[in-house]
C-alpha cells in the first residue's frame, strides 16, 4: 500500500500550486518576505527545506546491498545503460521536440532526466512484486552514481549538447558551470547523504536494525512530501502574476514527461525480456529506469537557476505526472506477474 502522502501526492502538488498562487495574489509583495531568509543570494529557509527533503529517501537505502547487483553482470550492465545513457538521452530528445522554443523549460526537463530514481522506485517495485533486495541495490548504485557523475552529465546535457544542436542561449542561461552544479550537488545531495549514512550507522548500532526500519524510518518518511509541498508553495507564490501562462506551460511541460515515463518503461521492459531476466528483476529495473529523483531535480534547479526560475517551475511538474503514470504502469505490469 502507498503511504497517505504518497498515494495522494498528485493532489497535494495541485493544492500546493493553488495555495502558492493564491498567496502571491493576496500578498503581491510576498517575495520581499521570502527574501528575509536570504544570505549571499541563497535562501537559507529553502536550502534547509531541500536538504531535509532529500534526507528520508537516502536514509532508507541499504547501501550494503549494492554488492548484490554485481552477481549478474548482464542485468548490471543493462541497468546502467538504461539509467545513465538511454534515460538522459531520451529526455533530452523529448525536451528538444516539445520545448525547443522554451529553452528554460527544456533545461528543467533535462534535469529531471538526469536525476535517477532513488526513492519512489522502492514503492513502485514493491507494489508490482519486484525483487526488493535487487531494487535496494539499484537504489544504492544510483545514489553513488548521482554523487559522482551528476555534475558532469548536467554540463554535457545542459551546455555541450544544446550548443551542438544549435540552440541559442541568453546570457542568463548560457554559462553552465560544471563547478557550480557540482557545488549544488554536494549541498543538496552530499549533505543529506552524509546525514543518512551517519544516522543509519548510529541508530542501528544503538537502537537496533528493527527499531530503525520499523520505528525511525516511518516517522521521518512524511518529511519529504511535506517539505516538497512547502517548497512548491514558495516557488508558485513568485509566479502568481503569470497564472494563465503557467497553465499553458504546465500542459507543454507535461507532454514530454508523459511520453518519457511510458517510453522509458516499455523500452526497459522489452530489453529485460530480450535478455531473459526474471520478472522480479525486470520489474525492479523497469521502475528504476522509468522513475526519477524529482526531489534532486527541484533542489538543483532552485540552487543553480533560482527559486523563481522557469527551470525550477518545470521540475515541480515532474512528480505531478510521474505518480499517476507509474501507478497505471504498476497495474499493467501486475497482469504479467506469474
């Protein structure tokens, strides 16, 4: 069963967008209030929110399981190719097709494609009767890969490839700094990653593994959707004067995301079957490759482009589309379960 917050996540996101827009209309100068929390152009309140949002998913990961994925070299190679080559390329292609005249939204969509799933994949895989331990190993592997390679991939897909395809950037979006993106990855992924590792070691050693899994993790799980909702409210309060334009842009952003989740899932399903993987392993790989770490995409877009940026707005549409589409895919794949 999905948790209360996860089950209705799409609804909560819609409501948070509405509340944020309403606050912006009622209080036209609300951005001045949010600026109280800024220090050296960084909103400390939002930074705390984003770091806290990333912590629970990383605290749930059993990093020792990462070695289990190396037992089957074929499935390991397939998972890596799907997650770190096909996934980013597919999202990049869809962003060009649907948003070639909206470069800022295109960049936000590309960030979603680069942020591989490390949280909700466990939910989808579990609901679809996937291999729980194998899913845990994939999550651990993706977490390590994100820390090591996210900034490099972001530079390639946000700077080098768009230039190669002839896109013209304005000054604000042209200078993609690998160093600056790396700094944001270290802040918004590195800090919660270290917190997760230390809390896992300390609490399991002092309280026991059962207490950590059954008591601690369920208590911190709601932190992620709550901080996500609060972040969206703040972001949308900046866009209140663009309500009509936002609704049209939401539809344009949603289209490539819908195509991405569906295409990525069925490409993964086809390749898993072609390589004769078992249903539980195929299920784990399909949802790992299809889902995305929208929390990280939101954090990086806000940290790099700013809270009121179109890139940040594009990333909040990710979970709005991902949750209902993947629930439908869970229902589809369960019909193939034997």
